[in-house]
C-alpha cells in the first residue's frame, strides 16, 4: 500500500484501458532550494553623512579586499552622497555604494529553512503525508510565480478530516479527479482524469433500497461488487461511482456509465476505509488560511520578529523577499543561529559617527586617519590608524604592500579623496606622503591635479534644489567631549557669492538643527576655498564666549571669521576639545 502511494504515473489512458493516475506530493512542489549556502559578505562602510574620502575609501578598500581575499567584500554607505562626491563617481564611471543605515541583525541574518512552496491544488492527504515524512506542521502554498497564497497546518487537516458531516466537500472545493485517484490509489475506468468535481454529496451505496432514497443527481457513490448497486447508482444520475476492493466492473456497466457521463473509479480500499479518506482528496487551497497571514520580510529586525513570535502560538513563519516572493520559513529555533553582519569601518572610529546598530555587528577592521575615538568592539580587530591627511592615503600604501595594481577608476577615487580631505594640499592635515601619493594616483588616472581639483570643488557651488538641512548635514559629524555633544558640519565653496547664499540659507536654522540632533553645540564651517578662510556659524549656550576664547577671534551673534581655518579635524576640533573637554 505504501509503495502504491509513492508511484507516479505520467500518462492516463483512455476510458477503455485501466491505468493508474498516481502522482505523489512531488508533483505539487513549486520551488526547492538546493546547493551550498553562499558565504555572507563583509560590508566596507564609512561614517554617517559621508564625505568624498568616506565613500571613495569604502569602494577602493572593498575592491582591494576582493583581490586578496576569498570572501566577498561589498562597499556600503551610511548616508547621502554630496554633490562633490557624486561628481567624482560620475567622472570615473563608478556606481555609488548601496545605502546601509542600520546593521542590526535581520531575518536575512539567520538560517532560513528553505521549505518548498506547494501548489494549492495538492490534496489534503498529500499535504499530510509530506508533513509526516518531513516533520513539518505547516506548509506554504504559493502561486506559480512564487507569491505566498496561503498556509495549511496539521490542525487544519485534522479539522477537515473530523468534519464528518460535510459530505459535499469535494464539490465545494472543486476537487480534481487526479486528486481523487491519488488519494484512493485508484484506477479510472471511465471518465476524464483531468476533470473536476463541481457538485454532489458522497454516499455509500449499501443497498438498492437505501440508495433510492439517498442518492440525487450529481452525487458520488461508493459501491462494492454488487451488480444491482452499480446499476442503480448510474440510473440515479451519480456523477462518479467509486468501486471498492478493486472489484470487477462488467463491460455492460462501463458502457452504461459512458452513456450517462458517469465517471467510474476502482480503489483497493474497502468501503469503510474509502469513505473515511475520500474527503481528503479535496485541495488544500479550500482549507488553507489566506487572510491576515503572519509573514516576515528579510529586512525585518530580529528584535521585532522575536516580539511577534512571543505574542502568538505559531511554530513556523513564512519569509518573503523584497519583491514579496516566498523564500522559506523560520521558527524560534532559527533565532539561535543568528549571523551578525561583518563590517570593516573606514575613515572613522567614533561611535557617534558609526552606522546604527554597529554594536550588534562584528567589526573586523578599522582603517582611519582621525584621532582615536570612543568606539569599542566586542573582540580584537585589525586597527590601522596613521597620522595622514586622508584614509585614501593609507589605502594607497596597502595596495603597494599587497602588490596589487591599481586600475584607473580606483586611482581616480583615491586621488579625489586625498584632494578633498587635504583641500588640494592646503590643509594643515596634509603630509608630504599625501601629496606624493595623490600625484602618483593622478598619473595612473590620467588627470591633471589642479584642473581636476577645480572642477571637483566647483561641484559644491551649485546650490540648485539644495535645502538648509542638506547643507547642514551633508558633511556632518558628532563629537562627544565628556557630557558635551558637539555637532560639526562643513561646507566647501569656491566663490564668495556661494558662501553668501549658503549663510543666508542656514543661519536661521542652526538652533533647530541642534535640537533635532540632541546636541549641546552646533558649529557650521562655511569654508571659502579660494580665500582659505572659514566663517563659523554656531548655536549653543554661551557660544560667543566659547568660540572667541577657542580661536582668539571676535565672535558675536553666532558668527565668527577665522582666517586660515580649513580643517575640521586639525583646526576646529582640538581647540574646542581642550577648552570644554
């Protein structure tokens, strides 16, 4: 009997030839994931509100790591790209990294059980057999294109099986004869195996007298080898006659069934067994749950998923991808196999500047040129910090150390980052190595340093469509000095007219920006590249006195001019840290 339940028959013969139409649950599987799991990538990412160095270093270091490592490294960005940076990317034909603003564990970071999706026309019996053989209590029903259509659980099958009084279920569910044949392990002697049942109740033809009072046109009748019972079932208009115990059916009966459009099926089961399982031929789509399905998206934070799981009694939860397509299922047990995202941080090591959720990720490396900040890791990491003008200069060294040839587009990105961070070698952070590295990279990229720098810096002067928020937070960092939170932003412009326009746009928005970020102080460096000077615009308690004392200038009404100031890292932050830190 078990072997018969596992057979698959590809063709069904005509009504005059006996043949099985058995097809196992495998015929209803929509999708099965096979093969080895792909290793999870490492994300290379800069700080929030990234500048040109942050973006270009993330791209360039990911490219280097992919040349010297078997692990896939992907560049990411933690914020929007400035116009200067966009100019650089466009100039060298490089796509911007994908945005990644939160690295907390998500559903995609656990091992999802790749349970296949099933055709909704699968019989209830096939569904139960698959659950039993694969130790599952829930199956996901999907459409041909992979969309989740519904869920069927063991409880749903049990409820359907125990509903003994619904003898019309096969018609209500538009059950296919193929399902009926599979469930009864039967043979079709008369009829169309590809047809469907649309009406009628199921009856057991015990005696001619009883059958006359019970059977109506279109009913499904289970009979034995009694000639009279078979003939009466057809005469009463039965749409389907199921002959139990594989009893012989006389040719005269078969001919009468053909003339009366009555389907004839034989089954090895006796009438008791057949009557118990016949309703299980109904398709799962008739019983499945399809409204208000509880599903999880790949991007859902695990923390949120855990709260949902704790509030319901479901065991398995379907997972959908970005396009709403079914991926697999998870249970509470899967949460134990969580894989933290792997990160390499470039151009920062301050926790206030790191991507959200970094504490729940695994930091592998930090490559930076700033002061050692407040960021802590859960384990030892490769930490490279050098007193150079740009992170890209450190990466240039690393390319040389690993004997990796630098392609033109990477050389262009590294060159641009150095020019941006050193302000064309005019910043006090610039070292001889930065200048040397930049000129060597310019040669590889085929660019004239001065001409290219003019174009790159001029990209920031176009204020079309820019808002005060955009100007204040495009190149913005938060520094913490004890209990004091300082926000420092910088805008670089080539012309006095651009500087005047920016000042008009942002001056009245500084307090709002400070409150928005929960800061004690906010300083905006409005830097004129040609004059090599900065007008400081600021907001905070007693800030006139703080700015005046820190830079020895006249500070009044939230404004102060500081000649020669162009570097946030070396000229703006240290005096403030010494004064208030």
